[in-house]
């Protein structure tokens, strides 16, 4: 039997613990005793695998008293808004808001200047505040399944990003500033279950020379461009479930590519045979060997 929230809070107080996990307890409200633990650095009010989800509909303003927090997870609740007091947690480095009922992110979010990771997956966001692009240290941004119609034109100001998840959104173009995300190592547009209506391979990706992982699965792509050969750091390419019938020769010249998924594309018969054999056979076919 899992310990109660009251028991866990009392134990954290007695042992002066800096990390507290209240995930998966089926909480509908936060025990007020929690706000006495002002030394906490990590707090999980979110999801725990195979346990009951918490069901918080409101985050109390008292969250602002936990000013030492570096990590805060509120995932898998039923929050529709965030209290303004959250803006006082200026030491936050990781914030997880995924799987809630948020329809907007507050403009003051940009005041959390120490954020390294921001997870907002599976919220139905109408737009992103311009302040989101002012983070100076953000490395991971997860906007999976947010149904966004577009990205801000200033999105490229997030120049420290190394990991970006954009699956399950509705935009068909990317802002020109996207080309400035030169530190990106992982970029995800689509998955088998999340359609992304890009319809083309965006040329703004051409300057992302540090990309190691790229997913353009289920993106309505008719072709892959020849300039893909310039993405020489690429190790994994996921391009399944598109409309590809041919592949660029340059794909065979990528020196670090070791994982390629082209399943459920209408590849030409000989090309399909080479692909289904292995990556080495595909390279030889594309190079005409």
C-alpha cells in the first residue's frame, strides 16, 4: 500500500529532505502542510507509472512560497491555469506542465530565466507567448500534441535548444528564424500516431548542422531534398508513413547515419528491396554500385 501524502510530507519535514515525490496518489488538493517545506528543491505532484494519477484542478497560490525549487512536475493533472505566484520560483530549471488542460501559457513564464527544460505536451494551446522565446538557457522544449497553428516568428531566439518536440501540431510552415537553432541535436515533427501536415521538408533545417536525430514521420512529405547530405551529424532519420517514392543520392553519403525508418512509404520496387535488406544495401543502391 502506498504511503499517504501526509505521511510523506511529515517524513520530508523530519528528515529535512530536499526532494519530495507526491506523484500518483490520486490527490484532488494539495495538503497545506506542504507549504511549510520551504527548503524543497524538487517537487513532483504529477504522474507515477502504473499508479493513480493526481487530479488537481487548481494549484494553490502558496506554491510561490517554495522559492528554492529547481524542479517542479505538475504533469497529468487537470489544471486549466497557473497561479501568478509561480513566477516567483526564479530558480526553477525544470518545469513539467504536460497532460493538463491549459489553453494558454502565461506571458510571465519568461521571467523564469533559469529554465533548462520546459514540458508542455498534450495541452491545447492556441498560441505561444512571445516571452517564451526569451529563455537564455533552455535546452529542452516539449510541445508534443499541443495543436499549435503556428510558431512565433521569434522562435529562433531559443538558440540554446538541443532537444525540441513538435509532434502533433498543425503548422505547415516554420518561421525563418528557425534556422538560427544551430545547437539542435534532436528534432521531432511527427510520429506514427501524430500527423504533422508539413507537406514539404523545410529548408530552414538546412543550417542545423548538429542534428543527430530527426523525425519527419507522418508529415505528408513527397520527397527528401538532396541538401540533406549537408546534415553530416545525422545518426537517426525517421521518415516513415510519408509519400516517398524515391530517395536522394545524398542520403547515402551521410557518414554517421545508422538508423533509418522508411516504412509505409510507396518506394519504387527496386529501392524497396534495397531498403528492406539493410542500410548498407540501400547505400549501394543509391550510389549506383
